[in-house]
C-alpha cells in the first residue's frame, strides 16, 4: 500500500538511495536534511512513514524521533524506521527504546527496507480495534543469572498467576529460539506451531499471531520456540522479527511474558529494548552473583534504565551461606521478590508437564509467585506517565 514517506538524511546520496528504493514500491517521497526540517515536514505533511538516518548534523535522528513521539496527538502513531551502524548495539537499543518501529543497519539492503516498510504500513492499516488499544499491555522479560536458576519455571508460573489470580489476558513467549523448553514444561510435546510460522507469512499481523499462538489449559496463550535448533536461525535480528512480534502481542494482551535466551544476541537486545521490566532471576550462590553483576554492568553500558530492572531471588530460603541481604549488598540493588525453595515441587511439576500454579496453587511456592505477579501488574508501563510535549519546544 503506497504512501507518503518522509526521508530524513543529511547526505544527499543517502536521500537519493533510500528514496529510489521506496519509489520502486510506488511511495511518494519527501525529504529533509536535518532534525529541524524533519520536524517541520512531519508536522506539515503527516507522512505515512518516516525513514530516518541517525547521523544528522546537530540533533541526532534519535533526538528527532523522541520529539516526534512526544508531540504526536494521543492515539496516533507514525511508523519510523531508523538507520544506523549495523554493529552499534547501543544506538540500536536507544532507538528502539525511544520509539523506533524498526532499526536497519547501514548499508541498507533494498529488499530488507521494502519488507520493513510494507509490514509497518500494513500494521498501521489494521482495524482500529485490533491495532490501537487505549492501553497497551506490559512486556516483562525474564533473564537468568546462569543456567539452572529456575528462570523458565518463574516465567511460566508468573504468566499463569497473572491469568489465574488477576484475570489478565497473557501471552507467554519462549524466546530461547534454539533450545526452548516450554513444550516440556507445559506438556505440549506434540504441538508443532511456533514463532517460525508467524515470520513465514508475508506480513506479521494480529490474525497471523492468533493462528500461531497455542492455547494452554491454564488460560495462557503460548508462542512456542521452533521445534528444532536450526529453525531458530530463521528468526532474523536484521528484520527485528522478535521485536515486531512482541510489540504486536503488546497490543493484543494485558501482559506479554518473555522467557529469554541466556545469550545476549541481537534478538535478545530487541527484547530488552521493548521490555517494560527486565526480571533478573538468580540464586544465592557465588556463580550466580558473579554473572548477575556482569549482566547489570552490561545493561548499564547499553543504557537500560535501572528502574526497569527487578531482581528475583529464587530458592531464597535454601542454605547456601549467602543471605539475601548479602546479595543486595554485593549487587547494590534491592531484591524485589523472594521465592521460597521447594525444589521437589518444582521438579515434580516439570516432569509432569503441569506447572505448580495449576497443580498446587495453594503451595508456598505458588503464593510467592502470585506476589511477584501482583507486583508486576502494579508497575506502570515505561513512558506511560510521560506528559505530551508541545511541538513548539523545537529542537
């Protein structure tokens, strides 16, 4: 569906290159050479989409993006694709956190740009009831300090608690694309649907996701990881498949629970960039402490705000010689929630394929997870309390 596209780039060669790529798909191109001109053209022309180079003289492309997002009338959203260095993970995360709908590394491949623009314009044209909810859902991503700390168990049971105890609509995403375990944890071994079925479509939209989501007996809808490790490679960080799917799920559900891979690759950076809360699951042992401290340092370097991070201490009452207070002292961050140690119930739930929130909802383990679910439900979405800035507060 052709539309008016505003291309903001300082270099005439980039303007021409991007413009020619988009004209082949029938789009009408208008251009701007800096952030101030880009802001004026956006306000005057109201383009269907903005293609924005981050390398601008004066205010950067990301600063322009932030101004546009703050000045957009409530209930409207202009899709924005940002171009930047392909290896610059920090800029990518900043752009996505600032509200970019896609981030493409330079040099931009024509087919990748065409697919991104086509998908964004198709999503913009979705029926208002589907594409625009007055209140978007919250995304919380779960990351383990190391393998075996119970991250998947905490993520799955928190998702069920949100649905069962708080009557929220919940999407559960297994983002461990090569070795996801949700089929085992949820007794879905025969289910072949996965995230790959969503990205195989011409355009990823709400109807596609509804067909791919697997309803679980708990009331949670599950987006499974691929059934084989090699299929996980089909989920493209260059096309931001993970980001686009999570953002679409946010418009469909009250809560989106993402069980992350331990590898902080580009797909996981996309998850971090869009998450309202990053739940770091750990245990009170030296190996876990070391890893969580390194993760916190890495997230700080990526510019992830500290208020987005939540520490969850799993198996909190297990005797390890390290107290919760010592954990907080070493990490210089409070523990948001402690989950009791009941390894027998947890491993029994895993082996039976029946999460303890379903099989033993009155257990101490389940009660601790319900407390975590309530805490997450009370947290505001990132940016939800930001007031709208006047367009007059120009760059």
